[in-house]
C-alpha cells in the first residue's frame, strides 16, 4: 500500500498528554443566584453570568435548567459542563401568567417556542375562544410535550 511505501519517510512527533485541569464547580439555584455567585460557583465569565440573569428577567424565572441552552453566550460545551450543577428550586413561589392574555412576542421568548408556534397558539385561542384546559393546548400541531411542560410551568389557564 501507499502508506507502507512512505512509512520510512514519515516521522510523527510524539505528543504529550496534558490532562485537563479539574474545575471545581458548586451547585447553584438559577432563580436566586446573583451574578457573582454564578461566576464563582459555575466558573463562568461575567458576560455569561449577565446573560443568564438577563434571560431570567425576560422569563420571570427558570422552570428547568435546560432553558439555559437558549441563553446567548452559553455554548453547548459550557452548558454540558455546568448542567450537573444547575437547580431551579421550588417553583410555587413564582407567579405565572395567564395563557389566555399573553401576546405572541411574550410566548416567543421561551426556549421551546418560535414565532410560528407562538402564532399557532394565538390562532387556536382566537378560533376556539379562551383555553379552558391544557388538553386544548396540547392539541396544537407541532407543540412538543417538553414545550407544553414549559408552558405549564410559566402560565396558567
């Protein structure tokens, strides 16, 4: 083969294995943490911590750590590294919004929701009148169970 005929001309520089330094992170409640706590406990940058707080303000509260995947500046790598240390705590303390009163732009802020799905929810609400049960919402095309769960955490009917 070609490799065997060139083998005597090839030299591969040996590489040293540098084990990654273990980063000691601590658990943090996404709904209560300050910028400093996020930086210190999760070992993230000030800019990333500010983005997490900004998105929390938009949502009102985090219902699940996976919502961090929608935060600008949090890469999938960073998310995977910090996910085991993320908590949201008891959600009964946070006020939810009325799904029958919310506008499209508010819905489209949620990680599971795009503008088209938000418009589909409003269209269904306009067509059938106010939602009286989550079963009505569940029947909206392309609404995943995960997104329905997120809506239930942030809204009431």
